[in-house]
C-alpha cells in the first residue's frame, strides 16, 4: 500500500483546523481497493455517484441503499471525520434521529450518545432563560428524544457500517475527484487514486464535499456569503468533576472576559466547551494548550483535573449557493450552505437534504415519477437553507452585537430578562432546530409541507409500531393514511387507486372503530393523527421522507390530484 500511495498526496486538514492541540481522536481507517474501472481500463456507468463521505454524503448513500438504488461513494480520505482533527458537529435533532431510525442506525447512536432536553442560559451568575424541550408540543410525541449529543465521526462510522450491511452502495476510499463535465445524458468524473486514474459516468451526482466544494466552481454556482468577525475556540475535554448533563450557555461569562460560552456533554464523557474570543484574537495563541488550560481553570477551578482531547479555533460565516441543483449535480450539506452552529442547524440540515433528495432520486430511477420531481429538491431545501441562514445570523448578531442599536437591544434584553419572564424569549443563544416547513414547494398542496413525527401506534394485533415502520413497509412509495371510516364508496375508490399509483394505503382507526380495510392500524391516543396535522375523518398523504404532501377530507378527485402533484407529474421534464 505504501508503494500505491506514491504520488497520491495525503488529504490536508480543512476548515481552518491548522492550529490544533490535544491527544486527538482515534478514527477507523478503511482500505483502498482498486476500482473496477481502473482494473478493466473502461469508463464505468452508474446511476448515482456521491462525492464526499461526510455526514450528508453518507446519509444520502444509506438512504439510497434502503431504496435499493445502486450508487458509488468517492472520498479522497480513508476515514471519517477530518483526519482525527476534531469531533465537529455534536448536536443531533429529533428529525435527524428519526431519519437515522428509518435508516437503521439510531440504536447505535442512542447507545453511544447523550440524550438531553434541558437548556439554561446565564448572564453572569443570573439564569435568564431556560427550556425543557420534552415539555414542548413540537417534540413530545416522537419516540426519538429532542436531542442526542454525539461526536459526528461516530455517526459517520455507523452509516459506513450500515451501508456495508445493506450491500447496495460501493464505498471507495482514497478516490479523489479531480475533474468534472456534464452533458444532456449525464456527467463524467475524473478520479485519481493511489493506483492510478480513471473516469466514470453518472446520471446524477451528489456533491457532499463540504464548504470547499470544487463543484461550485465546475458548474459555475453562485454563492451568497457573509463573513463575520466573531472568533471562537473549541475545547473537547474530560473532567474529574462533571458538570450537569444540560446545555449551559453564558451570554456574558465572568470566567471568559464577559464573552459567551457553550457547554455540552458528548459521548465517551467528553465535554464540548466553546469559548467566544476577542474579534482580533490570534488563532494560534488562543489554541495553545497552556492558554486553554488557564481558561478551563477559570471556569471549573484550579483543582479540577482536565484531559484535553482536542482544541482548535474557528470563525463563523454563512454561505448559501443560489441554486442547489445544477444540471445533473445536486449540492447537499455544507457544499450547499454553511451556517453558524447556533441551534444545531448545520449538520442536521445536511441530513435532511440527503433524505429529501434520496427518495426523489429513487422514485425517478425506478420509473415511479418523472424527472421533473427532482426540481423540487431545490425548491424545498433552498427554502430551508435560507431560513437556517437567517435564524443563525440573528443569533450571531445577538452574541456579537455591532455598536449601536444591536448592542443597545442586547443590553436591554438581558437586563429585563433578569427580572421579567416576558423578556426571556428575547434572549437569543440559538433557536433550536426543528424540521423546516416547505411553504412554496411545487409538489406539496397548500395543506402539506409539514414534517410527520415518528410517533407510535398499534398494529392490528395490538403490537407497537411507528411511522417509520409504515414508511419502510411502503418502500419508497407514497403512504396514504385514511383516518376513520371513509365509507363504502371511499373504500372502493381506494382499492381502485392503490394498484394504479406508487402508493400504499392504510386505514387508521380510533378507539371503538371497526376496520373496513385489510391494511389497518389503531391510533388509540390520537398521536398518529396529530403527527399528520389532521383531525376527525380525514386523509394524509405522507412522503418517504416523512413529510405531508397533502391532506383532505374526502376520497375524491382532490386526492388523485395530490398524488400526481407529489410525484411531480405534469411538471416539465428536464
């Protein structure tokens, strides 16, 4: 292998991790295998090529594998994470956990990670805001918790394991894409490896290469960007004295020169501490181990023993490509947009990007939907990206206010929050991420566009089930949930409709109701109906990504139209 690697440069650390300290993380290393194209000396043909085995790319690969869609993943490195440089993202939302549950990796994440729902915000010694997400209606129905904290490379590793188990997608390590061109029929990628160079063709390309994506340049993608002067330093540490298992935030931390501090517990009893630095801070200086230890001692006391696992500086910025689809190329994750990490809206949106795109690609490649369905990926996920950029930029301005009205507002909000409960909602240390709504999607009716939580119900035999069980059973088709009794005529229409469309129908019964359909489940507490945002006798058309495409009351022509629209039928072909 050493001989093979001659001429194949090691991947450089990216994202500004050049000033790092600590013992680091031990990550798995995956073997390089000579690609079939290189061995045969031919250009390979693949329906989907995913470039970048990061969080979004691996989620897309795993989702495609569950739908039975062959794909190839190309990654220039031989491991997950960033060469062991950092844990990167750590907070995973309920929607992401629901996606991982559907993909078959949630149990691994839950065993390793730390569940939390309580967050507390301080200004000096005063608690000025707190929340418990389990008490909020947006979180309390799902069988997944509001949040799990876990190092990002663990999730990526679990996705690799799951992809290997499913056996549909090829993972190619030490395969760096060096060139790209596309035509009407697809795209051609040039790839270099330790064993030589080769080319392959793809009908669709998913770019998950991150914020330094070369595809932005290759396709001429426009990018709207904003770079701030906010500087931070992360410390991943282990303590002999454990803080509470809660999200603690200081707007003005007396132990950090009255600047902001974040405190989270992750897996392996490692704590993530984020310290806001002065705008003119020297990255190399603030990352020195002795300086970091002094900072930790001021917060936790000189007698607290500390192991520094990793430490490094970074600066926040926001970026968003103007179009998330360029011909045969789809941008996902940080390749599509970069947001400040406040409220856990970074990696989680990449997971949702991948989930949104995968079912649409599967529907098109299996002939269940026209190619025009793929246009809705940009419509829906670009709206989500813009929302998350806007929300995180507001938080960034609250934490690093400009002189003038922004600083006056923050000072007033913090001062009032110390005394008056009404003002505590004005304290903005990150609006916690929820599943984005799609308000302008061409494939959702006005009644659709909302996420469906992974709630529990009862199968006909009384055993427990969940929304994800139904979605797995639907296997990439649309899922129609009919609540209550649609009547004899309605049931007859459903029997005629099911064989004519990529659709699975299920009758959902409340307490005391009798089934009229063979496929039926029971919803004794009404959680399934609530998760679908309907009441009484109604139907909900649920997509494979667990979003409502449409709702209605009568099994009539409006349902037929909603099914056609959800599949992109009637839209222009690419």
